C-alpha cells in the first residue's frame, strides 16, 4: 500500500511536469528528440518530460527594433547620423512560425542589420538636404526592401519610421545661422510693411483733411458769392435812379464819422443842412 502511494505521487509529479500552457499572444512548436513534432496553439498541452519533448514558444504580437544611430556618408560627402525603428510581427500560421524559428537565426538581429544596410544604400545616393526633405520616400523604400528580404522568414513588416537625420556639428551650426537670418529677414519685412501701412494711412488721412478744408472753403466762397449776389439784387431793385442820393448819404456819413465840422448858415437848422447835403428837399413852411 505504501508503494502504491509512492507510484501515484510520481505519476502526479510527472503529469505536473508535463503540462504546458500557451498564451494567446504566443504560438508553440513541440520538438521531440530535437526534431519538429507538432504545432501548439493557445491552450494546455502535454509535453513528455526528461528532455523527450521541448516546447518552443514564439511571440506573435507586434514588436519593434531600432537600427541604432550610425553615420552614413551622403551624396554631398557629409557624415549624417541616421536612426530608424522597424515594427514587425511573426505571422500566426504554423508554417510561418516554423520559418521564424527554423528559417532564420535570431530574426531581430537580422532585421536590425538589414535596416542599417538598406538605409546606407538609400541615403548614400541622396544629399543631406534631400534626405531631410524626403523622409517619406526613405521610409517607403526602407519598408519595401525589408518586406521583400524578410518574406521567407515568416514575419510581417508592419511599418518603418526614420527617427532622425543629424548633420555634422559644423553643418548644424551653419543651418541654425541660416534659420536665424531668415527669421530676422521675415521680421524686418513685417516691420517695414507695418511702417509703410502706417505712413499710407497717415497720407490718406492728410488727403482727406485737405479735401475737407478745400470743400469748406468752396462752400464758404459760394455762400459769400450768394450773399453778394443778393445784395446786388437788392441794390438794383431798391436803389435804381437814386445813385446820386446814395453817394451824398455816404459822404455825409463819412463826414460825421470823422467828426468833420459843418458850418450852418444863418437862419438854417442842422436838419435842413443835412437834408441839403443828402439832396433831400425840405418843404418850406407856409408864411401865410
């Protein structure tokens, strides 16, 4: 009875040692004596212990590797530091999982090396300015080349990203100086435009003011002309034939205004004398 419990314990222990689980993010390859035996989908699997069978798990989620920063000589003989990221994943089908394990040695390192070589070939034919302005083109060519080269590895290249292209320090300083100069130029142009706009506004305001003064003078002159016309019209209407009389009245008014002395003849009053000067005939009193 004692031996029976020992045997049962050993069996349970072996069973526990033989159970393996495969997560949904993985796929498994079961090898027996170093040879591929079967495919392990997500779930619980029984693996023969003591090295008879071995379970190789393969992650099928999207992963990223960096090509690491390295210097590449551009077409204009400048050493540019280039870095990029490559996103990929292993295809979940059995044949593709087998290829990722048995068809290539450490596909992560292989993708990094391939990305470095591809970037050197692409950017080496471009100037530094072209490389900075045509990043989408570089990403597209890098993606196409990697997808082609890894098509038999059982993996899928999801996307590639060119992180940065750094020129040499001396070139970077010159580029920064150019940017500063361009910004100063734009600021100077904006200031000149503002000054010109202000001057144009002041000129327009001065023109408007001058036009207003001119119009006011015209209106004032027209009013005075109309007033003179009315005076002339009234003079023509009320003083026709009395010009001589009007002149005498004006002479009398001036004489009185300058305090001129008037000699009165004997027996005449001031009123009669003024009337004679004005040409007004004073009616004589009846002596009868």
